[in-house]
C-alpha cells in the first residue's frame, strides 16, 4: 500500500506563521506536523510515500530528504496550488498510486498512530476514519447507514444527520481506487471542477462501498489556525506518547 499526503496548500489562515514555512512543517510539541505523520506511517508499516507539494515545495523536499533519508518518497508538484483545491492535488497523484492500494491523508493533522492501525485492521477494503462529536457547519460531515456504509460526505450535510466528522485519513483498495480516479478524471479534465474538496468524488463511488471506522477514542486534531497550533502544542505530549 502506498500513502498519499496532500501538502500543497499555503496555510493562509496561519499567517504570518506560514509566511516562510509550509503549514506541515510548523512544530507542535517539538516536532513538525509532517515529521510526526511520517513517524506514524513508519511505525505502522507504511514506508512508501507520495507527497503532493505546492507552496514552498523545496522546504518540504529538503526536510524529508534530511530527516528521513531512507524513506521511499515520490514528490508530485501542484504548480496551480493557489487556484485549485485538494481534489486537484489528489488527481495529480494518479500516476504514482494507481494499480496499488492507497492510504491518503491531509498534511495538517496531528494524530495517534493507532488510528492507522485501526483502519488497516478494520476488515474493510475502503474506509475512512471518523470522529464522533457535535459537528459544525465547517467540518466535513459523514452520513452512514446501519452497517456503517458511507451514504454522504460533505460540509453541507445537516449536522443532526451526521454520524460524525471525517478527520482526513482514508484507505482505498486498488479496485475502488480505479473507480475513484475515473471520477476524478471526469471532474478535473471534463468538468474543470478543480476547486472542490476531494470528498465530492468519494460521494460518487457506486461500485465500491466506503465504510466508517470509529476512531474517536484516539487523539486527532486538524491544524488550521494559530489557536489550533497552540492547543496541539499542549496536547501532543499527552496523547502521542502513550
């Protein structure tokens, strides 16, 4: 299985902290977000990484090559990162991942490595990590049936109908990945919908079911603001060193 990490964004809500450094290289608890992510991947047997860069890409390249010189990493550059959303970055990874199973994740989350283990051991070929809590309008919300099959995933889902929040870590088997990239090709190449979230493509999967895996018990936090980073700084040592 290959892991795709989406790290193209400029982290504008974190400025001025991100004026000269990509968001994924900001530190919480003495380590950068990306460093903790790679350590979690290696600890759970995931050593083949594809990282989609954009903003200040050279700093990400330099960091990974220096900190993890033996890591098998493929760099894919989104030169249109300023005018596209993460659906376009995921589409760019197509040639590097198609034909294999894929784990994918956003680069701005601090999380417990046991989330990866739970996803990998879930028994589902296609699944996403779910956090159950009182969701709000800006979060990516998930609807699921009684068997845990995803029936909807977007910001627009009514919070009262949501099973919880998608935290931004998913696994797709190679069959589902083929279907997913067929959808992405249509959206990006034919419909020019390059400013959508990648979850809009997940919603169109028809031949391959996608299931939720409840990972609420494990620490996970998305870093979008300076306040988030401060909170992560306080919590990371408590949760990630268990």
